[in-house]
């Protein structure tokens, strides 16, 4: 528990390596392999400690979000240059792995869903010339991918309004972000590019399709119409969602016509 608190605390850069090591060891102790995991996933004391650490981490992250959101662009640039946001996102991305192993993802996912509009606004407000902007967006994408997966697979129950918000906020964000990771980044040595694993992009695409198909038909139609008009129509590929919506709409119209004909027959 002490290691967990250390691994999720705000610490000076000088001990960052120690913190990363603590995170690696915690993840290892919760991993099921040929040997039994050192920590049992149903230990209530550990679960309570994890819940409290996540709550504290998200509270501090939220304070930083709000400070950036309402500051002038000059102050935002200074905050960005001091690299205050990225350590939080790195810790949140790591804690997602712990929460997934312990089936506790709901303690982070509900916050992330509610804070999504502010997270996107802050990320877009960051100085585009900052060297760590891609790293920040990378971590945001990683966390969002894990949150969307938790909703798609039913580990987190999100009401219709929350699912609609997720799509409306994160779909355009991912469309704008992907081209940034497909062009050379001159800030890196030898012109190397910061890449995101192809599996993450494919997972996000699949998650968007799955979530869109759970929404009311009118919402689906609006999302798909905006997608078809977008300059980023190549990603994500929502063809499967479009085909399913067309099929369902045609079948629904046919059934309504049939019920209408039966109703008219009874009336006569």
C-alpha cells in the first residue's frame, strides 16, 4: 500500500526513475503468470487503497486541468514548458492497467467521461510548438482508448447521454490527432516519429463503431452524416456502422408500414 501511494504521488523529477520502478513492481505483483500473483485481486484492503489513490490522483489532475483551462495563453505556455501535465497523464495511463487487472476501471472511467470536454479543450489549448505536445496527446489517447474499451466490453456501464458525449467529443479529437502522428517530428533525433501502436487505432475504431450502434437512430444518423462530410473520413472507418444503420432503418420502416396497414385494416 505504501508503494501504491508512492507510485501515484506527485514527486520531483529527480525521483521519477524510482517511481517508475515502483509502478513496474506493482504491475508485476498483480500479473498472473506461471507463478501465483503476489497480491490477491479480491483483497478488500488493497482495493480500498487503490480506490483512494485513484481518487487523490484524479483530484490533483482535475485541479491542474481547471488551472490551465481558465488561464491566459501566456500562462498556459509557461505551464506547458514546465511539463506539469504529462506526469499526471503518465500516472493515469499506468493506473488504468492496475484497475483493469483488479476489475475496478469504473473508478477512473466515470471521471474521464465526465471530464472529457475539459480534457480536450486543455489539450487543444496547449502550445502547438511545445516539444512534449505529442507525448501529452499520446497519453490522452492511451487513456481514452482504455476507457472506451471498458464501456464497450461492459466493465463500465455508461448511460446513453454519456455514450453520446464520448463519441461527440472524442471522435473529432482522434480524427485531428491521427495526422500528427503520421508526419515526421523534427524534435526527435534523426527525424524519427512518435508513433502510436496500430492496435490502439484499430481498437479505437472498433470501439467507436460499437458505441455508435448502441445510440438512438437519430443520433447515429447525425454522427454518420458529420463523418461523411468530414475531411478526416478515412479515419475512423465507420462503414460498418453506416451499413448497420441503413439496414436497421429499412427494416424499421418496413415494419412500421406493415403495422400501419394492419391498423388501417382494423379501423375499417
